[in-house]
């Protein structure tokens, strides 16, 4: 076997080993994402809270009344309280095209989303999650999203 064939085989085996090692972590990260959005739909603040680290930050890119774009911070406790507070409509965040990237104990997930209050589309955009893995598993340390008004949203049928 030539040197090139040996090198190609070694590289391929390393790639397969790394990919296989990341599969359980990617599944665990996707489970955290699902728990967050299932908790939102159920109005279950405890389920939502369990997906975040205590120090987690939440940010949104938004336009103010003057049309200027800026970053809005949301307190984690305020977000969790909002989810768990009684409300008539189901808060349903639908996500699609999820991309997860992992390096050791850090990861990121990028996805499109559409947020519905009951059957009404409220807004859409992109979520960018950053995760850390500890002895308790993967949890969100940072979440930032972009927001577009419903009139500018295109939600594919496959996302529903």
C-alpha cells in the first residue's frame, strides 16, 4: 500500500472516530433544545429553567420605535417567569435547519425559528445557542436571537 493510501486511511479513520464520538453529544444538545421548546409549549418554567446555567445570558436583536437596531438583554428569571405565568395561548417556537458544532465541552447550535402565540405567527429569525458541558450534562450558557416581524417571515411547511 502506498504512502498516500496509508495517509488517506488514517485520516478517514480519525474523521470517523471524531464523528462517532460527537454523535451522543449532538443528540444530548438537541435534547436540551427540545426540552426548552417543549417546556415553552407546556408553560413549564421548571423544565425551561433546567436547560440553562444560572449565569446564562439571553439577548435579542431588535429594532426600536425609531427603527434603529440594537441588542436587548433579557433576565433569565424574567424569561422563565414569563413562560411559567398563566397565559391563554400556547407559546410555540418552531425550529428548523439546526446546525450543531462541538469542540470538547463547548458547542454552538444555529437554527431558524418562528414564534407563534396560539395559531398566530408573532415573529421569526435565527437562534444562536452556546452550550457548556459539565458533570450535569449540556446546558445553555448564552442565547441570542434575531427578530423579524411576522410580515417578513417565511416558514417552510417542513418546519410545521
